[in-house]
């Protein structure tokens, strides 16, 4: 049967797919738009399944803080390449996911995937993700999400480009201080707020490294112990927010900055795109040889 342009247009508006894909789906379903949508959804799911094993280590960090700063959310969404990470469809999806996190009570990626995507009607986040995979031709993954509720303080955020995002829960202080602390976290990536928060495992690991280095010096045990103590104090200063030198004024510690303002940091979170993901290092020559063998 002949497929009208208006029917193709309607299907495009409802699915966001390309014109030829919409026309083909309508032809295969004899103009039944609901059946076409269902077929396209199944096709998108199949394509998504095929791409699910491919490494997605690029992407964006999306930040959302509610007016008043009492609620906030941050999510990392990965693509395979920077090219797709810059695509307007991918960016639009990321923004919608951020709004979805903020408006829902989803505490993890699994729960978020089943939420209706903001601005997408009844479509879930996962359904929209699968449709996006079909459109951009790359694996797209929701990697992690964090939610903040600040009953005492105010949430402040900072995003460096689209790859690093920070949310800080600041009690006291003002907007300028909140942004400065968020920028500090983005620049220095502290492990935690104070030395009291450092994990025992991390401390023991560093202590053993410093001990091995000190023993190589051949100094007496009592001197070695002093050397280890000094290095551990320096380590704690470098990896804790309060112990770090303030990036805008290295003569001052962050702890001093906060005390001057009568403020404290209740919590913070920092996401950087792709951190901890082992990227595959493809050998281009080997890839060409493999393709040549398949063509034989």
C-alpha cells in the first residue's frame, strides 16, 4: 500500500527515527503506525543487545540541582566515542536522564532505567537508551548515578566541560564559596573530606609503601618510624579536601578557608567520564588484516 508523507511524518515525530526507517517500518506493517512503532522498538532492542558488549568509555556527566539547592543529582552516561558524546541526540538524552533522576527516587542505575524518561511520555529511560543506540550506532550505557538531599546545607555544583562533574553539600558560606569548593574537588580529586574519613585499607597500603622506601635508606628503626609518620601526614593532606592547599590561594588550606567563612562540607561527589574503565587498545594493522581474511 502507498504510505503517505503525513504518516511518515507522524511516525518520525513519535519515534525520532530517520525518514527512510519510518517509511520502511510502515511499509512492512501495511501502514499500521502502532505495529510499526512496536517493530521499531524490537529492532532497537536487538541492535542494543548486539552492541552491549562493546566498550563505552567516553560520554558525559550530567548535573541537576533543584531550585533552592536542597536536592541534586549527577549521572554518568557513556558512549563509545567522543563524536557520539557530542551528538545532539545523545546530549538531549543525557539532559533528560538528569531531569529524570532529579524528579524520581531512583537510587541506582537499575532503578533509573525503569523510570519514565522526562519529556518522553511513557517511554522508560532504558527504552529511550535502546532507541538512541539504534540511531547513533554505538553502545550507550548508564554507568552510575548519585542523588543528594541537603536538609541542613545547600548544594553547589561545578562541571568542567562535560567530562567532570562535582556536587558539594555546603553548610554555611555562600554561592561563591560553594563554587570554589566544587572547583577544588574537580581539580584535585580528593578521596574524602578529612583524615578521619580515610579508609583503613588505603592508609595501610600507603604505610607499607613508605616503610619499604624508608628501609631501603638503611636508617635506624626509630628514624624510619619518624620518616613514615611524616610521609603519612603529608599523604593525608594531599588526598583529603580539608588538608589540601586551596587552588586559588595555595598559602591557605581548604580547612582554613571554610573556618573563616563559618562553613563546613557535609558531603561531596565527583564523577569523571570513563574513570576506572579499561579501554581497549586496538591495533589498526591487525584489525585491517583480520578484515582482509574475512573478505577472502
